[in-house]
């Protein structure tokens, strides 16, 4: 564990908190992509299969990871529940049109081609890494379709993007300090994922400087 | 590293 990894995870938790806060306080899930939330649900449930095999009390780090994994899984399930049930009437279905089956199929094909080892567990893990890299795309498309973005929604996406950017710092740190060299798959996908946010980051920082709401062109 | 070391991130 290093400061970048810890800060990244804190931002991830903050982003989830902001998302739920937005939905709860405005009694609306307008501007939130159900498709992105659904993709994260798939990402977490395929990535964290090891919850079934790992003893949480194996070490302090495994315990920490287990708590976080359960938190991510349950919060994304809860978010989907809120969008599909309680605040269904506010869901912007017309604009949330990204064809996610292409993302899922593409990630599955990539996972079959690129993986660390040829085992079901490693292929499913690779699938989750590929899918996470592109899971934000429906959300970004939805924002572009609607243009105006509520502050709290833009903070949510900013935190989510920063979380993965900090993971890159964490990997650089570990490369030099712990000599971890065989992580090319996570590094490559994490970098692609962070680059997807680049455009958003630019407009977010611009809007924060001007003290205005984020407006995407 | 071994398996447990490789999958120690979220």
C-alpha cells in the first residue's frame, strides 16, 4: 500500500458517495447513465470472483480489499436499484443509448486473446479489466447528448477519473519500489481508461475555474 | 510474483 493507491481508493469511495448523494438529494437520476452503472456491476462481479476463494483475514491488505470489494459491489447494485425502481420516472432513457453489448462483446474477445494465463479465472479477470476501461463511455455520451451537467454529477465523474489516474501513479511507484514488472495488462487498460477522461477533465477544470456549471460542447 | 501478489489491487 502506498499513498497513491490509498488516495485513489478514497476518491473511488467519494465518487460513489457523490453519485448516491446526487440521486438522494435531488430525488432524481437525471444525467446518470444506467448503462455505465450496469457495466460497473459486471466489472465488479467478474473482477472480484476471488472473494469466494480468499480468506479476508489472511492479511491486513486482504481484509482492506475485501471490505472495498463488498462496498463496490453493493453500492453499484444499490445504484442500479435506485435508477430502475425508486427514481425510474426521472431516468433519461431516451439519451442513454450507448450500445453496451458491443463493449461487452469486444472486451470478451480481447480477454480471450490477451490474458496473463490461460485459465478461466485469468480470462474473466482480463475481461473485467478491459470492460472497466470503457465502462464510462455511456455516461460520457449521455452528458454530451444533454450538454448541461449538474455540478455533483461532474464531481462524480471527475473523482472517478482521478481514481484511475492515481492508480497509474501507484503502478509507477510499485514498478520502482517493489519491482513489479509483469502488470502490462492492467497498466495498458488503466492508461486507456484515464485517457478517455482527458476531454472531460479539460472542460471540468475550465468550468471550475470560471465557477460555472460544466457545459460540454 | 505469485498469484496472491498479482491480484492485490482493486
